[in-house]
C-alpha cells in the first residue's frame, strides 16, 4: 500500500502550515484562499482526507451536508448572503482541481459573472 504525500490542506488542518482559519470544529476546517478571486474567498474542507468528490463514500453524506451548512453560516458572517455567492467544488483534471483534498470554494462580495467561460469549441 502506498502512502500519498500530505497535501497542503492536510498540513493546514494539522496546524503544520499557517493559514487564515475562519472556522474549525471536529469535522471541518475553513480558511481564506491564499490567492483570492473575490473579496470573500474561503475554502471549506473536511478534516479527514477525501481526495475528490468521486472519493466521497455514502457514509460521508452527513459530513458533506455539514460542509455546506458551514459555508452557509460563513457567507452570513461575511455579509454576502443577502446579495448571493457561489459555492464551487472542482473535481480532477477537467474540473481544474489543484489540491487533492476535497474543498468547497465560497466566493462572493462582487458579481461573479458567468458560471464557466465559453469555449470556442462550444459546450
Ligand atoms: P482547486 O483548484 O479547486 O483545487 O483549488 C485549490 C485552491 O487552493 C486554490 O484556489 C489555491 O489558491 C488554494 N490554495 C493553495 N494553497 C493554499 C494555501 N497554502 N492556503 C490557502 N489556500 C491555498
């Protein structure tokens, strides 16, 4: 069995790498993205390693729900709930995932534009 190297998010959760942590409990950690794409850009991650959405087990349903309710609460806390915001989960290469530790991006604080950029090749 091979052990994959710890991702940066694992190190943040373990307190081995500094981050601007805005929320933490026994299941979830949330911190500000190091390269924010909007006035509010927070990453909400499970404390246990789940690499991608494709690796979510049926037994993780409650945990995934908790990630979303934490995102909802943080959006209210950031003052962006009234105008709205976007939650994004990227999965693997075509989804543009860079860090293989499941995370929800909470983005808001300005109009975010189209959901995806149109490609000349079409949909
Ligand atoms: P994704 O492309 O969905 O995997 O997003 C990964 C995100 O993690 C990117 O928006 C990065 O800017 C962000 N990121 C990478 N390293 C760090 C870090 N050390 N602290 C905070 N955010 C990070």
